[in-house]
C-alpha cells in the first residue's frame, strides 16, 4: 500500500487523465426519429434548420461547448414544432459516445395538436360589401376545430391585407391582431379584424418621360378616371408598356397621399428609355441550305410617335431571305400594331429553283390574355421550277401571282410559357383568293394546330400534338410551293427528313412537291430525373401530306431534355417505320414549343 503522500497525487493525475480523455468530442451524425420522412418532411426540415448541432458536425468541440449544444437541442426542437401547431411535444435527446465521437439521436413525440378553439375574423367599413374580400374571409384558414399552423394563418392574413391594398382600401388597418395559445388546453384563440376605410378611385395617370408624343400612351389607359381603384388595371398597363419594348425601366406608383376630395388617386408612371438600336449577327448551317450568315437591325423606336422597324437577312449557300417590317402603334381598339412587311426569298437546292416576293399589310391585336389575332392582306409573286436529276436545263418555270386576305388566331393558356406542364395552345389560319381579283386562281386554305400539355406526377408531362390543313382549289398547279402543305421533320413527323412525306416528282428524283392536305399527330412522354433539369423523352409521330388519298407515315424515337435558363433544349433521334432501311434522323430545338 502506497503512503498517503504518494496516493493522493496519483489519484489526482488519474482523474485529470480521465477528464482530458473527454475534454473534446466530435458530433458525427444527428438523427431525428419519431417523425415520418414523407408526411412530416417540412417539420424535419425546420428542426434541422433550427438545431445548432448541425453547424458543428465533423468539427471537434470542447466538452463545455458540447454540453451547451446538447442542452439547447431540446428547446430548439420544441420551438421548431410550434409553427406546425404542436406546443406540447415530448422530446428526448441522447448522445452515445464512441471514444471522442458522438451520435446525437433526437426522438420526437409531437403530442396532441393545438386546435383553434375560438375565432373572431372580420372586416368593418365599406369592404363589408366587397364580394372578393368576403370570399377571402370565407376562405380564411385555419378555422374552428382545425390545427393552428402559423404558415397557413400568416398566408390567409397576408392575402386579405394585400387584397385590401389591391382594391384601393389604402386606409385599411388592423383593429385586432392577436392569437392566444393556451398550452394546457392545446387551444388557440384567433382575434383578427380590419377597418377597411374608404375605397379610393383611379385618378390621373401621369407619364414621366421626355421623348415620346404625350398622347401616345393614353389609349393604353382603358379605364375611366373616377372608376374604382384596382391594382390589376396597373398590372395590365405595365404589361402593355413592357410589350412595346421601348423602355428598360417601368416604374408605376400610385400616390394615395395625393388623392383629391373625391378619393381619386393619381398614378405616376416613370419610364426610362431602352437602347434604341439592336444589332444581331450569327452563323447558320442546314443540311439543305448549307452554311450561311445572319444579321439583323432593329430600331425599337424610329420616332416620337413610337414607330418601329426591323430588318433581318439570312444569307446561306442555297437559301437566302430578306425581310423588312415597319410597325405603327395601334392601341385605340385592341393593343397591337399596324405593320407593312416586304420580303424576298431565294432557294437554289438540288431539286428546286424558287424565288418569291411578298408584301403584307396587317393589323394585330390582343383580344384577351389568351387570344391574339392578325388580319392581313397579302400580295405574293412566286416563280419556281423543279430539277431533272440535278440539272435545270430543260425545266420549265411556273409562276403564280396571288392577292389574298388572311386571318390568323393564336391561343395560349398554359401554366408557364417558357416550360409549360399544363394547358393548351394552338393556332388557326384561314386565307383565300379569287381568280381575276389579283389572283391567278381561286382558292381557300385552312390550317389548325393544337398542343395539349398534361402534367404527370411532380415533374413529368405528356404532350399531345395535332395538325390539320386543307386547300380548296380547282388549279393546284397555280398554288406556289410556299402555300402548299409539307410533312416530315421536327414539329411534324420525326423520323423523316424535312418535307420528305408527301407527293413527289417522278423517279428517280422523287422530290417533294407539296400537297393540298396535311394531317399529323404526335404523342410524347417526358421524364425528368429527380425533378430535373435533365430528362429524357420517348415519342411516336404519324401523319401525311397528300392530295387525295392519305398515306400515313409513322416515326418513333427518343430524346434528351434540358431545362436551360433560356428555355427547354431538346435533342431527338428518330427512325421512320415505313422504310426499315431509312436513315436515323437527328433534331435539335431550343425554346418552348407553343
């Protein structure tokens, strides 16, 4: 037995060594148990965000720091559950050690939910008679007997507060805003009410800019001064000004503090002009057109009356086009433009020699948020001939002159115009000419295209597409190729080359002639891996361009999808089933296919 004078120091050293062994520790993992990873995912995420423990995982900590973090874990977890309506949970924190490493386990028993026991939710003042605000009151959640969730309560409260401002109740304020939680009873009492004050009216719209004609934008203000104030009117004005593309900054601010005695609120619209001229340039390549260059010049505004001009040149080895459009604002009836367009087109491929000149006078207009329409008068002069083999030596030119009116209507009703998952879009075109009234032949032509986007699950979608077109004429020969129907290629029948499907010249050439009718249909399924941005697609396309008897051609394929910042990118590979020896076709497209 050691003497006392040696035993005490040795015992002290042993205790110090034991303490030093646990003076530091590292949290390797934090597990939360007792909650469902599916139904309770938001609760788990909120707990993880609230816990200080997560910031220290993998980092050595002193013993006192570890004790503090573990002591705070129960409180932080409890607070993280309160926004979901659980104020009396049972929480157990365990921290088994393996040397200096710790694994923290937080077991959560949510306990009974806190339910709304009493509710007093009301609006006083003129808004009592406002049907939209009364509807918001009816839709307020949570109600009596429902679990009190902070996010649901806040969303309902903010909805009503915003609606009051949107509808011109600028003096609205809370008369009561109190929620009492009784933990012992797991009960919540809601007392929430507003005094709406008067409803203000639309006052003068004051445009602040120093270039354009002061009266140019007045037709965009479609409401009468003194009508009820509504934020939606200003949103439509902002949208109309944005579509003009004159301005880089559009700032619209109502001034309720400057309202007159009748409650008319003036609105200041401050506009900053955008860069006046836009130049574009690029290179291009097509399997039929060859290599080429592209260039463009756009004048956002030619003069103070808001006129616009745009010129685009596409100069390739075998295809060339020049298009110039001059536009004049047309706001008095429908938001839109009067436009005069002149175009020239030249195509010199292996099988066709084609030139045309076209003049178009048009009036476009937005009928509503879904419908737009363009009415136009067209004058077309076209000359063409087909090759024999690759020679045009004895080929005879055909010429056609047509003057005809045309009406085009576009419909778009989708959830997202850049990458739609749900909705319908389509277009319809009707044109016709009369022999002797500027046209070499009488004809009527109609064409309709529809696309239906069907969401499947959280990220996938099914796309159904269809097209139908027909021509009534007694003289198809007089119809130039630019007004005939073709099929094949991207956005038509994948698995076949551009214009491959339809009437052909005699063998051995068999070049596309164009047809009186066209029918195509497509079904495509897109799947995005883990919600995107990368995905894949499978599809089947079928259809034909034909004069009298339909000859359906079907293609199948698959593709890669990428949700890029500028819109969807699609790369497809397809094969035609009508000819087993036909080549695989590759397609690349960018942007929403509306």
